[in-house]
């Protein structure tokens, strides 16, 4: 009898690597635990603390960088009043936290 999927005799289909399957399942379990922690009140407090620290660091970097100050001044001159550090924080959160970033309360 031949498998219609692998076109090999039944019983001779390639088996998945059990070690990599187990590792993939463990990574998935860890990700689920991480998401549950992020959405808990304690996780929200940790995320808010890290966001405040990152925001302060981004503001310091913008203040120390002449090119960033020039861009901020240009935006202000054309009438766009924005907090560049908050924008950067939002973009970084989206990039590194993905969909979970939308569920995390902002500062």
C-alpha cells in the first residue's frame, strides 16, 4: 500500500524530529505564559515601569542628538506638535511585542 501524501510505502513516511517537535511545543507554552503575565496586573506594572524608563532614555537620546533635534524643530516649525519619544515608544512596542502591545495599557 502506498501513501497518497508521501508516495512512499505506508509505514515508511518520514517522521518529524521528536526533539524539535518537543522544543517547539515548549516554546509555544512559554509564549502563552509570557502573554498571560503581560496581561496580569503585575505584568502591566512591570511593562509600565519599563516603558517609562525607555521613554526617558529616548528623550535623552533625542536631546543629545543634533539631527534628531533638527527634525523635532522642523516639525514644530511646520505646525506639527508631537512627542517624538512617545511615538518612538509606540513603534518599538509594536515591533517587539507585536499584537500584545495593543493590549498593554499605555502610560
